[in-house]
């Protein structure tokens, strides 16, 4: 940990895919203990930013830098970012047939910490996390996301966060396709994991998730640029007025 450094600092970030620019100068900084929400319409670059932050090789950083806890990670690969304490909850989590949730988490936690946990040690840790999240214990032995409902996939992402204890959790449209019950489960998980040593960047289209999670700061991303930042009232304004007024700011 670097004294007084933001947990995450993005400076003038420009990103392209196959030569086409997507992010056009993003600046954003978050600190430990803060929840930031990033909102924007389809095609604004929200998911691109999430993937770039985790080092996805398909995205080319053409300008700008990314810092995590004071260290330049612009060129770091995904495993090294994960070991540093970054975590990405996917919009559409993949199935991993034949791999149980508990074994998946054992491998992930070993890679995260460098400690070779026994199956029993990890099972006890997973069971404690599931009990705290109100999850059925049989969930641990199911294959990762195979046959899971949308809500179960997202709940599994929250379970991963609870076990891995990342320093920064990036949630890429975790509310996508969820009914109200599943949305509340995800929100309760986030609120339970939030604390002074952890930061969240929650990426979403809609304000509804923020009915259950109160962000410290809301950012509006339009056409690859953050065009406004403010408190929770900014999300409520978006819900009422939509993104059109912010498109004018982006075009200016």
C-alpha cells in the first residue's frame, strides 16, 4: 500500500480495438472505502473500461496510464493484477463444466495469496462465506455456473468476492437481467463486503441497483469520456432525464 495514493487512478486513458477508438481520455480516481458507480448508455465504453482495467489483451491502450495503489499497472497482465487484489465480476459469467465451485475458489485463492490451501481449509472458508451470504451449502459442489440461473451466476460472483477478498472489485453490469430478488441479493453481498480496506467500481446502465447500494460518487460515461461526476443525486437525475443532455456535453 502506498501512503495517500488512490486505490485506482486512471489518467487520460485512450483505448482502441482494431484501430477504432473507444475510450477517448478517461480520468477517474477511487480510494479505499469508496463505492463508485459508472453509468452510461450502450456503446459508451463501460465494459471496455472494465476489461482494460483487468488487462484484457484485445484492447490497445493508445495513451494514458492506469495505477493501482500507486503502482503503474498499464502493461501488467491479468494474473498479476489479480494477485495485486483486483477482481472483475463479469456481465455474463462463463460455465466451467467439471470444475466445482469449491475447487475453482481453491485455485483462485491460491493464485491470489500464494498459499496452497487444502481442500478442507478452503471448504471451511467457503462454507463460512456462504452462510454469511445466506447461500445453500450444496452450492459449493455444483460445477461453476453450469445450470445456474442468472441470479445464481451473480450470487456466485459475490461468493468469489467474499472468499478472495479483493482490494478493488469491478462489477461489470452485474445487475443485467436480474429480477428484484436477485438484485437485492447482489446488493446485500456488496454492502456486506464494503469496508475501509476495499473499493468498488460498479458499472451499470440503470439507477435501480443504486436503490440498494449507495455510491460515494457517480460518473457518467458517454462516447468514451466521463462527462459528469457527482453524488447519488446524479444517478437519480439520469433516471428522470436520460442520457441525451450528457451527449451534448460529450459533443462539445
